[in-house]
C-alpha cells in the first residue's frame, strides 16, 4: 500500500478566517528553521491555506510542521491537488476515481467546509453526498474497518470544488474541521468560560484531568470579573483567588469557593503557591507574558493558562516574541517546562497559551 506522503502533493491547513497571512508567516518561518521550504496558495478570509513543498519533499515538510507545534492552524492534512469544475450531475465519480488511484484504504470519511458563511452553505451538499459515496467506497474495498485509523477528508471550498486529503491518528485534530464546539452553560457568568474549557481539552490529556484539574486544588484568576474562568475552576472543585477591581458574579461568590481581591492583577501576589494560574486580561501581550513569566519563575503556580491579545498586524511575530520571552525567562532560571500555544476555536483576536513547570 502506498504511504500518504508518496501519494499526496501538499499540506492543507485550516485556520480562523482572516488569519491566513499569520498562518503563512508561521509556516514559512518554522519550515525555514527546519531547513525546509514551501510556498503558500491561499486567498484572504477563506479559512484555509495550501502549503506546497518547494522541492517536492512533502514528508520532510510535514515533519517540520506538526500540528501540535503550530499556533494558527486548526487542522493539518496531507492533500491531493483539488478537483475542480465538478459536474452537478455527477460529483461522486471524479472523487471515487481519485481515491481509487491513491491505492490507500481508510476507515472513515469526513466532509468538511471552510469556517465562512460561504463554506457553511456547502454543508447540506456534503451531507447529501456522504451516504452514496461511502456505499461505493465500501464496495470498492477502500472504506474498511481496519485501516489503522487512516481518515479521508473531503474539503469542499465550493459546490464544484473539493480537495481530498488524508490524516493519521496522533497527527491531526480529532474534531471536525479542527473546531471543538462547546455550549455555554446557563449558569456561566460569561461566554469566556468556553475558552478555558477548550484550553483544557486542547492542552491536557483527558486521562490526566482527575489529577491535574483535581478537586481541592487552589487556583488564581487574574482579571477575573465577572467570573467566566473562575466558574470553570469552581466547577472542578477548586478554591479560587479572583483578582479584579470589577464585580464578580453573585451566584459564583455564593459558592464560598472564591475569594475576591479588588486589586491590580499585575501587582497582586498570592499568599501561598497555587497549582493553577489563569489569566484573560485585555492588555499588551508582552506585558501579560512578562507577568506570567514572573509567576512561573517565582514558583507561585505549577501550571498556567493565559490569553495573549494580538495586534492587528504581524500577529505571528508578536505571538512568537511573547512565547520566546517566557521560554528565555524559564530557561535562564533553570526551570524545565512545557509550553504550548494555539488559537482556539473560541478565541478571537488572541491566542491561548499553556505552560507547565516540570520540576516537581
């Protein structure tokens, strides 16, 4: 059987619409740092980027750009050249023929569309084609139950245009279109609660929640009001120092698990070290990153999740510089750590960062 790398010709990335230039800047720089080169094929506000290896070495380019090392990518797939000008009378046959030519087998097929108004208008079409396509794929022996988790993705960017791509477990997002859709609980003080919940799903293996997000832990929420992130911590059974000059949600305070400190989040220090620090302050990203480094370096927290609000231009450069600032501070202090950053589905003009000290 052919490998994906031998069959595909380019990488396909999904992203938040409007962030294509930032993803391209990130991909280009990270590839160059690994001694690889690629060129983008993308249009503004479409929600995806095609990245083609400059020398044909798709395997090398893919190895240089793993999904879990990227900030602005929601999904990373190994893709074939798009099929275009599909006939309305028969869209299925060209797809079947291209899949047959790959020599690949897979155990699932996902139809996906860009995260745009135009993209979402294609969802009904994709659903209508799914059942007849899968039936024929099974008959041809391409869709099988034991394909080691190999998945085929059909990415519809227009009614007559689809790009076939493939992914393996551990190299992809397991959420359709790379988006974890969460619902706001009726008692959550704000929709921002979804950002912290998505961060936990993204950065912490579910099997470790009971030990790393454990009942009885202490936490700090800097810039807490009205309490969306504090609410998530309380819901996990934690006791929270909520630091903000603004008012906190009354129902949240009634839980008796929250102590409200009406002080400046950039100068307040905890009475004792805590496990978790969370922060969703609207301020310059470099200032927030520096304060997070203060906390981690001083040992005031073991793990931190914080958001960095990015400027309108050069967002990749701003994100990279802030993350390097945190890394350099911890490296200089001799503190082993793990750092990840991602623009989450529930983020907007920001990225979410997770840092964990590994010295205990």
